């Protein structure tokens, strides 16, 4: 029997040993090959396909790795894999760094919009179709505002879609300026919250949400903020395993695979979170909204021996807080929201390269200086509330299963302290405590901050948020937290490193303020290192050989030395 004939037999056996290719409706029939169609060198394609559907997990993983490392095939050979592989293999290829994008078929054609309808109207209808149960006040707020204002928006809209979104939403006062954009943004914000509820994800899928969000995503290729909110929704839906086949069928994997290769760290990290949630072949952890793996974002053979977690502070974010130092920085919302400022994320670029055996996670949560500017006016989240919320999400991501180092900036350090104290009271969280090796505090106001004292002088702090009030030096909760944690940390022998700013921070154009003085940054244990930078740049090294980064790296390597050796 010729090799070509053998390959055809293998082909047919594959076709009879797996379910029919119904699950992906846009795949073409592949069972039309004859001995004439198959060349000897094509056998590798079919043998890899067969191996990828083996009952042996190790064989499946090896097949996916071999596929991803193949770069000499013709276009049609990649298409054979794209058409014939199963869901598990497709997701594995998307999470393989070297995979060629030709492994992924274009998404299927989207259904036409209903007559006399618009994307905004269909987005509104999708939101209106979702259950109004199990909703917290913020979901109710965004849902109600989006739905109640949509009539005004539709009347005002003259055509085209606006680029909108991100932190610092335009609120009701801006409806006259960009009504369509504002309503659509509130729809997306509400859908993000709805997608955190499993039963609501089912409704989003059943009512065509995957296709509608894909249409919106494609229309806003030049608006990363819109795309990130959409990716958050898909990432939340991917937490529900029964929706995985539907997400794949709708064509999202090809979009995610392309986004993973983006040079924009935020885009790649959102895609990496979604694909990790889809990948049940190699992943046990689930990454909930706001928890992002900076390294490794792809499947890897590198053993991961420890976790390093980055927790930002007031007005910070999972990526921008940890970028390289800016040449000039002013604490205004305009600067903080400028997409161009999301340049480099040093934990992803430098630390991952220096310590490849680490899993590096960065956490995102909403904060605000003023109740005027909070994303949700109903939201009054104390440090205690946020700590429990973040602790639950991090445990779902497997934090505590390995040795851990916490890295925090400003108010983020207070959250870390509260999380560890709360974890110590819960038996199911004991692994988090037992595996915590050390903590780095960048200008954390253990004894309070001057920020709240200036609230009457600064426009953004005219009505200081609960977070700001909790930073007051006379806050009883802050003193209790400091006293309890200091005793706890000494008992557990946590290794601690403290940095503190020595320069004032410019807040708007009205005032400069020493946000965290040296005495407030002194935890009472561990080295306290003053650095000649302001509060915003205390966690932003100028370059890789800067003292800030090198001392941080030294602490991580020394604290985890035994764990990284094992």
C-alpha cells in the first residue's frame, strides 16, 4: 500500500472516530480526498490531526505543540487543520505562541441587522432582555440609565458610531454632546456586570449577544477602549464551560488568537484571559473580571514555581500603574485616561524575562478620588469590601497553590494587608497565608495620607470618595488595620520591603502634595527605602537598571530562592 493510500485510510478513520463536524457550521466537508489528492508529505497533517484527537492527553498536547511549531506548510494545509480540528485543539493553537494565524478560519458571516434597526438599538434590546434579578445597585444603575436614555439618543443620532468608553465615563450631562456614544457605553458597562452572573450569560448567548458584540468589536478596530469592554464580557462568559462550544462556533477564537499577538499589552492580556478561561485542557484556574495574567500568557513547558501579584492603588489600573516612568506626570484624569500613556508594563516585559518561572498577575478594580467621578454613584466600596471581593477572585485563579509575593502601590497595600488578615480567619483560605512569602509596599500610607486633608481645595476631592476618607490619618479603621497586620506579619515572619517617595506630587494645576510622608510608609518591619520620585512614579522605574527595579528584583529572587530552586 502506498503512503498516500495509507493517509487516506487514516483520514477516513479520523472521520469515523469523531463526531460529525456539526459543531462549527462554517466548516466545509473535508471527506472528499482520494489517493490522487493526497501527496506523501501531506500525511503529517492528517497524522497530527489524528494525534490531536487521541484519548491520551499527553499525545494531544504534543500534537498541538508540533502543529504550532510548523511554519513550512502551504496555505491549504493550514486550512485542513482549521477545518478538521476539534474545539480543544483550536483553543490550544490559539494559546500557542508560535501558531500561524492561518490555523484560524475567519468568523462566520454575521446575521443582518433587523430592518429599521441599528447596533445601538439591538444592544439596547439585548440589555432589556436580560433578567432583572440578582442585580446589585450598580448593574441596576447602568441598565436603567442606558435604557431610559436610549429614546433620546436614537432621536438625536444622525448616523455613524462614536468612539467611546474607558475609565472616567461621560455621565448624563454629556448626553447632548454624544448621546449615542454615551448610551452605548452604559449598555456595555451594564453587560459587563450582567456577564458576571452565569444565568445572564446564557441569556446573552441565546439572544444573539455573541454575534452582536462581534459586530461592534469589528466596527471599533481603532477604539481599544470599546474593544476591551467587549473582551471583558466574552472573558466572563468563558467562565461558563457549557458556553465554550458556542463561543468557538461564533468565531471568537480567531479574533482572540489575533489579539494575543498584538503589541498592545492591554489588548493581548484581555485576549489571554479569555483564552485561558476557554482552555480546560491545560488550565484549572479561572480568571474572573479584573484578574489578568501578564506571564505566561501562552501555554508553556516552563514549570511555574511561584506567583507574584501586583495590586494598584487609588486611581491606578492593572497596566498603567506599572509602566515605565513618564518624563512628566500630572495627576489629572485626562492624563490618566490617555490611551497613549499605556506604553510599557515592566512586570510583563522585564520581570517575566528575568524570572520566567513566575506566574505574574495584575489585578484591576475601580477606584475614584471623588463621588462626583465614580463609575457608579451607588458604589460605596470600603477597603474591607474590596478585600473580600479580590480575595475570592484570586483564590479562583489558584493564588495560594504556590508561593506568593505581593507587590502593592499606595492604597493597594492596604488591600493586601486586609486580604491577608481576612484570609487568616477563613479555613478555606489558609493556603494563601501558608504560601505568602513576602510583600513589597510602594508608598503605602500605613498611618494615613494627607490626600483627604486637602479635599476642600481640589475640585476632584470636593466630595471625597469613601476610599479617600479611609486614608485619613484619624481613621480608626486604618489604625486597627495597621496594628492587627503588624502583629500578624511578625508572627508569620513575612519578608517585607518598603519604598517611599520623597518628592511632592502635582495634583491638577492647583496644588502639589506629599501624598505619603516617610513616617506613614513605615510599616514597622522590613527595610524602608526613600526614593527621590513622587507618589505616582514610586512604582515606575525609569529603566531596567534603575535602582527601583533592581532592588525589587533582588527582593523577589532572594525571598523565593528556595522555592525557585526546588
